[in-house]
C-alpha cells in the first residue's frame, strides 16, 4: 500500500505543474486547478504545499481557497490542512448514479463478472488518463489501485491502451508526445515508440493486455468501447492477480470481453441514438 501511495504521489507531482499551466487563467480555471490538486493528493495539503504546486500569488490563492471552503467544496481542518469537502462527494455521487454510459454497461459488467469470477472494470479516456466509472469486484477480490473515480495512466493499463487504439492517428500522436512515462513496474512502457507498436497490435486484434504494467502481480484483458458520436471512448476489462490469471487464460477471455463490449455498444446505439 505504501508503494501505491508513493507511486500516486509521484504521478501527481509530475503532472501538477503542467496541469496548472494548461488550465485557463480565468477565475473558474484557477479554482479547478486547486480542486484538482487537493482531490488528487493522497493526504490533506497545507497552504504552503498548494502554493508550491499551484503557481498562483499568495493573496489570490488564499482568496480562492477561502471561497472553496465557504462553498463546501473544500474543508479546512484544525491543523490548517485542506481536504475535499462533502459537497464534492454529493456531486460525485449524483454524477455516478446518473451516468448513462455506466447504467447501460452495468448489467453487462455483472454478467462478465459472473462468467469469469474476476473483477470487471469500465473506464473512460479523459486526457492522458483512464477514469474508472464502475467496478464489479470478483468473487475473491484482491487489493488493487483501481477504484470508482480513480484515474490511472492510459499507457500502462489494459483499458487505457484499448481506448488509445480508437484514436485517430493525429490525436494519438499528440497524446503520445505529451506523455510523461513513469516506470511503475519492470513491464511498463517507457517510450512512445514501444507503446505505439503495441497500440497498432491492439487495433488489429481488438483487445489489449495489461501484463503487470501498472501494478506488479495484477493482469488484465480489455476491449475498447465507443459511442457512435465518439463522445465516449474507453473500455472494459477483466482483472485479477497474476497467480490466477495466466496469459493463456487471458487469451481465452479475449472473446467474452469483446462480446460484452459489443453488447454494451449495441445498447448505447439503441438507447442513446437519435430519437425519431
């Protein structure tokens, strides 16, 4: 667990500067930067921590944080540390409960979990990350980083690589050029060249593997998912411990995970398509 927290901290620190720089400089953009920093931190942050990460003037930062606390989006504890506020949890719960893609996929995820006995994920591509929209735990769940709402790098997860295989060549090239590769395990891609070669294979075969690339001892097989208008690009995966999920077994599960993805996309087409 300490290793996971250290890795997450490393990812946040490596991305915080670019996140602050890329956000619009308006008031809303500055507030979103602060919310991103606090909500993605593994522990509450002090004012000086946020000041170092946000790149905003001290007076402006103090006013912005005060506004967020007043609105219940952040909380300030007795030790002067900022943490996500309860109002954010309410927003998140409502968004999750009403997400159309998750609701459509839900019965298919449950069926895939019943068929395999292992944990099943639904994720959507957002920028350089995969955001987990849903997770159905296996009959013998194991501790893993993935949780609903968590973000994982796209280049070292099965769902992430499956989603990347759907991108047009120009968008994929831009995304790969901006990646900061972190070696989470000995199997993690560390260059755009090796990742691109695998993405081409995924495009041809229609499925992706995570060969212990994000977490040592965790493997998965994933299939890409997309809506007709491409407003949703993501994937589903069957995930479990390497001692149970041999590569031979994962190869056998490429068919059921692709079939489940196909059923979800058909339901998307029927339920989210144009109304006549």
